[in-house]
C-alpha cells in the first residue's frame, strides 16, 4: 500500500519465529510486568498470567509486580505465585497516591462532579475508583517503589489474551532499536470523557515552549470551522449568516458546540453550560480562554491496557510537570480523563515517532477489541470505524496510515 508523505514507519523486530530457548540464553533487561488489580479480579488475573506465561514468559521468566490500593489477600498471592514462572512482588498503593486530592480538599465538589458525569452517561464517569485508577496510571505507577527501579515495564490487565508465541525479548529488542514505547492497538477516545484534555495539553506545551516533534501529528489535526456540520445545534438562530460570522472568530465556542454533537439527542444541559462558560471566558481553572491554536485532538491514542515502555519516559521532569499541570486543572474528576490519551499526548510531545514501536506481531485481546497479526507483517493497527455523524466523520484523519508500511 502507499506510504503517506512524512510517515515514520517502523518495522517488526522479527517476522518469523526464533528459538525461544536460544533467545532465553541472552541477558535480560531490567524489566517486569506491572499489574494493577483488585482482589476480586483474581480469576481474570490468573487467566492473563497463564496466557502470557504460555506464549512468552515460560522462556524468559520476567518478574511480575502486582499493585493494589488495598492489601492483597493470601489467596490472591498464593494463586498468583503458583501460576508465574518469574519472581513475584506485591505492593500496596498508598492512599495519598491513590485518592484524588479533591476527595479530601473539597469532597462535595468531587462527589457532585462524579455524580454529574453519571447523569450525563459518561462511560465510567460515575465511578470514583475509575477516576482514581486513571490518575494513578497517569501520574504515579512509575514512582511506586517496586516499579521505580525498573528500566522497563510491561503493563498487563486482568482478562487479556495473547494469541501468538513471542519468541524474542521485546525489551531487549526495543533497547537495541532505540524504542521507548510500544503498543498493539490504537483507538479513538470517547470525546465526552476528555473534552478539555487537548486544550489543556496545548496550553501546557505553549507555556513551556515545547518544540513539538513529528509524533505530535499522530494526535492533532487542524480544526476546520466548516459551516453546516452542526445544523441541529443552531436551528433556533434567526440570522444564521451573522451567527456564523461571529462563530468564525470564536474557536472555543465552536469547539463546545462540537462536543455537544456527540450527544445523539442534540444539545444537552452540560453542553449549554460549557457554551455559557466559554462565552463568559470561563472553563478549567488554569487554562486562559485565549490559549488556543487552531488545532484539535483527533482522539487517537495507544490503548494503554497493553504497554511496553521505559519508566523514565514518565519519571522525567517534563512528564511530571505535564501531569502536575493536568492535575491542577481538575480534569481527573471534573472530566474522566483516561491514562491512555494522556500517555499518548505526552509521547506526542516528548518522543520522535521513530522511538515508538508498533508491535504488529503481538496477537492481543482486551474486552471486545483485539489485534491479530494474521500472518501479515503489514497489518495496520486496529482502528475503530467513524463513530460520528455525517459531517464530522469526513474530517476524520486516517491517523493510523502514519504507521502503515
Ligand atoms: P477498562 O479496561 O478501561 O474497562 O478498566 P478496568 O476495569 O480493566 O481497569 C483498568 C485496570 O485498573 C485493571 O488492571 C484493573 O484491575 C485496575 N483497576 C481498576 N479499578 C481499580 C481499583 O479500584 N483498585 C485496583 N486495585 N485496581 C483497579
Ligand atoms: Mn481492562
């Protein structure tokens, strides 16, 4: 297939099988699997362990690290130890790292924000634990004392499957090829979980004068203010020409209208509030309303339930500053920012695309989505079809083409 201009294609480390016993004679990386899980997820955890042990770790014996906001039960620990070939460590996440600061500082604000997202049907929006988990994976997992000393982590979740044997050491190959982050699946985020994430990220990049590398283009696209894409939102406007003229100069207002476009019922009460906020120059706390480029998030992200990455990506001062900036904006509870788009946008700001590896040869399933190499090294990353109405989808960029061969 045709290679788009500017693409930075990386290739598979190995297109066939190596002899894993021979590979296992070579030195290991300073790496481990990292699994955040609840005691109640023991069955799913065992299932993931068995899959990965069978297809990879029976030869390589990398250690496993399990983290939990509660103490693991003896049953959990015993069963996990019996299923793993490498060393196993269990760690607790201290409450100060797990809870969102607002839970203590302003409990009413916190709980109302969470409840409100439930009312609006935001996926997982009404679950405080989910917000905590996303924040933990965004800002703290790499600082846990068990993870901190690693060079590499491989994130694993309960109930995932690996389909194909992985007969080489991905950490060592990544080291050898100067890769810093690897993924198997790219998908689009639900826009109503992250309405202000991109805007806040751009504000951070501007404030710190970050020179955006080529990988930034994986995640951003030009915002086109095209008349006629949101008809149902301004059906009551009398002088439509005048309205559009005004709108052209108001990217924030236009953007707010586009968010509401994701709601099948048309404009909802939240969108109206957002519109009003923007019209009044409001919004999140640390993002002045004039901090806008004519850019928007294409919603693409690396699906973070599978990740193989360097811990120092996130331990760097620049990533910590970025996380802190995000934290200050309250988006971890006022919105339901996922760690996946946050990791991805950070990679977009801090890495060259050549430092990102697409593990197209790793067969992987999580929930209903899977990536199957299908004996083809040219397989494109999984991407969901357009989920938007006509008018919006035509502006969608084929972001995954940038990883095509
Ligand atoms: P999804 O994949 O986005 O549907 O989210 P999951 O429910 O799978 O959660 C992502 C990861 O965080 C999984 O590894 C979960 O086991 C873990 N996780 C989520 N919430 C909690 C929690 O409250 N406590 C602990 N210890 N782990 C959690
Ligand atoms: Mn999951």
